[in-house]
C-alpha cells in the first residue's frame, strides 16, 4: 500500500526501532536489513535538477554509512532519496568492529569546534527525531571486491529515473606500504566502482573511528590532492567526490579545497565529528581501543553548517572548481534549508533516515525546488 503525504506524520510517530537494528550485528543488518515493512509512500514528483552535471529528481540524499548494500539502496530510492551513497568499500575484505556500533548521546549541547570533552552514550534514542544525536563505531568494514562489485551493479539496476548511485571507496594501508601504494589503491578502487556501475565515485578521506591512516587523509592537503588527481585519471567521465571531516582552522580548509579543486568534482562535508565516548562507568562505550567515535545528528549541526558556509566562501573567493555538499544533523526542512542557504548544492542526511524513513518525502512535498 502507498501512503499519501497527509498520512506520513501519523505513520512515523512512535515507530520504535529504526531500519538499522542497533541490537544486531553489522552482518545481520547487511543480510536482513533494512527493517521496513512499509507502507511505501507516494513520492512527490519534482522537476529535474543538476548535480555534478547530471540530471536528478532532487538534491537530497544519504551519504556513506547507512546504505549497506543494494537492498538498502533499493529501499531508500523507493522512499524518495535521489543521491544514494553505497557504504564505503575496500580492495580487500574487512570485518566490522563488534557491536555495539550505534549508540545515542542524550541531550548534548551543540559541540564547539575545539571542545575536547568526552560524551556519555546510551542505548536508547530520543523519541523526537529533531533532537537525536548519535554516535557510531564501525571501522569502515567491507565485503570482498567480487561481492561488492556485483552488488553495486544490482544497486544501479534498482534505481529509478534521475536517481544517482555514488559508490564510496577507501584505500587500505598495507603493512610496509607508503603513500604511493595508498594513492594507487584509491585509483584502482575508482576504476572498479566505475566498472561496477557507479554514477559517481567518492573517496572517503575521513573516518573518526578507525585507527589507521586512511581515516585522517583530509588533514593532509597535499596527499588529498594526489588522491584526487589519481582518482580523476581512473574515473574517466564519472564525477569524483571527496568526503572530508571537520577542519576547525579555516586556513587548513582553504588549503585542502585548493589542493583538490579541478580534480574532484565536489566535496561532501562534514563526516562525523570525533569525540571520546564513554559509558556510565566512564569506560569506552564501544569497547577497549575504541574510545574515540564519530558523533552524528543534532549535536554537530551548527559546526557542519558553519563549515559548509566557510567552504563556499573560500570557493567563491579563490574561484575554485568544486561543488559543496552539506551533511550533518539534518532532521527536517529547517535544517536542510540552513545548508542550502549556506551555499550547498545538495544536502545529505546520514542518521535521521534510519529512524525517519519518510524524511525525503516530506522535504520534497514542502520544497519541490530542492
């Protein structure tokens, strides 16, 4: 059964668990999710927009994280999201960290740029989607390339007209390997994603909960530029995106954007902001060795909007050839509007669609121009 717009609010109220079962393992969610029994909504028709030079129904999407495989891509495409990012994949299989992988931070104040304080995690989330701050620790797992490439092809086939499949990739540092090997891995992954059917390829240069070098590449403007150039050569006509984390120093952000301009087509910002996350006893909430985790949702929204605004101002002042995609704490129309008003060409929602799957439908109904 399809659901009309007037019935959406009633259908989403008190839905309980989200589409990702936090009490289950990553592999369980990969094999069985998303947990969504419908009803499927009637998605408002919108006039075509342009994103990365491609025609899309809207500039609303989901970044790397929630969409674990083709089944997840298919579900969220049917739910009205048009920019769909396949969760980050590697050139070799890697297991997910053990659960818990997804917790919540009760009633946090907005994070300040240089705030080092630890946050306290809880298993339950706020019933009000607009107030939710989440914290995640997955470690960028990946299936074997033979598995994910075939699955990316299925994901591409599942999309409707003017929906875009972005495949997120990350290099895997090898023991004894150096910068050259890291850059080459990104280039190889770009070619693999393009071959599998990606409309665009994203390099995930930021992950706040891995302990190896690939999680902090965005801090090195020179290396980020080398990655962007190598990916550009491998991508052919396929656009290249770079997902970056939060850079509190405007000078560092400017250096990064200048280094990748003309090679990457755009920058997706901001990935989850890293903070220490503790349980009630003061121990690492995600387990030993995983004290620092990514913070998503309401608590980082202010930081992310300000960062996007800075990036747009830098781009305009330096006349850089980059599109800026806003991510961070979008749970409703007012949040998305702040990113568009700051100059973002598109807005992605990382965690809210997990517990509010009708979010894109409501945004499209209220703002068909997005």
